[in-house]
């Protein structure tokens, strides 16, 4: 039996990372805490930890079977995920299929505009600076990634988007946009890390035309649309049903 005492390595807004007996493995605990607008809005979404952990586990495992290397190892409890230890790259990679959120605010594009092709964007992971949008040259200037790594991230982002669109279409859900994070393991290999969940994706119910009623993601919390828990549970049920159908 291991006498390892888990140590808290890092606590973020939605998750806590603990050490395990194996230095190459970390335990992620998913919290019910929700934040928005750079943590200016705070609250709790009942059951979110378990739901997001479950959805992320299903999606990361599925992506792994499709050739995307991820940090996922296993989901030992409903709100806990064992992951490979990685050094997280300080960029948030956002992929968009339909205009929403900051893209509309910054460009004037109308919310709901279908983009002619998926847009891959990079934001600096820095709350104090408000996570600014980065250009390719700024990424190079800040030495965040090498040109080869940037190409690799872009290729992975496009591939993950195509796969996730395929998965969510089968759930009758439109994948509007999402944020992913990557890390490097001790060999320098890039792995998809963090989570993919209604906290990090915009998901619209394909059966519903009303622009507020169709929202199945954290925008319900951001915009006080109500029925936040229902939306997260709804996504979980559809994702689990689709995972079962794929078995
Ligand atoms: N996103 C995220 N974490 C962030 C910022 C964005 O998970 O810190 C997700 C967000 O849920 C959406 C996508 O990334 O699915 C694009 O977000 P956007 O740039 O439009 O920012 P927002 O207006 O949502 O802050």
C-alpha cells in the first residue's frame, strides 16, 4: 500500500491538482465553483465537478482513440481524473465555427454568423493582463512556442475541432466554439491537457431555434439565463449516450 500523502500542487478556478505516488501522474479534482469575466462573477453550479469530469473523460478518451495524444489516464471517481504530468503551455487555443463571444465584440461580426472555415486563435494565459489575443509574431516574441510547435498546435486544434464537431452533431448539438490547452510531457511531447466541457465550449441545442433557449453551456451562467444545472446535465446525458453508441 502506498503511504503517499497527496499534496496540493495548484488550485485554479474550477479544478485542484494533487500529486500522487507517481511523479509522472497527477490527480485533478473538479470543483462545482464557476467563474466568468476573469473571475469578476463567481458562483456554484451544483454537480458541475462530476459532470465536467465525466464529459471531459469521455471526450479525451475518444479523441485519444482518434489519434490525438492527451493527458488522460483514467477517471477513478466521478469528480476525479488521473492525468499525465505536463507543463502547461501558457496559451489558450480557441477554435471557432460560428461567431460568438469575444470574436463578435472585437470584430463586429454578428453573433451566429457561420464562419467560412474554422478559425484558430491563441490567447495569452495571463489573468492579470486579461488573457489578450496573440498574433503569431507575439507568440514568437514571447518565446511561448517554437514555429514547429505552433504548427503542431494549429494542426491538432483543427483536427480536434473536426472530431468534436462530428461527436457533437451525433448528440444534436452544434459546436460553436471551444477553448483547449496543451502541455509538454517530460520528453517534450505535446499532449492535449486540461478539460473539454460546457465550461470551455459553446454548445447550442440543434433542435431549438430560440437564441437563449438553445444555450447548453457556461453562457447560461455568464448571462444569467437560468437552468444552468439542467443544461450541464443535458449535455452529460447526450455525451454518455453517444459514447455508449460508439462502443
Ligand atoms: N473560453 C474558456 N476560458 C476562457 C476564455 C474562453 O473556456 O478563459 C472558451 C469559451 O467558453 C468559449 C471559447 O473559449 O467557448 C471562446 O471564448 P471567447 O473568446 O468568445 O471569450 P468569452 O467572450 O467567452 O469570454
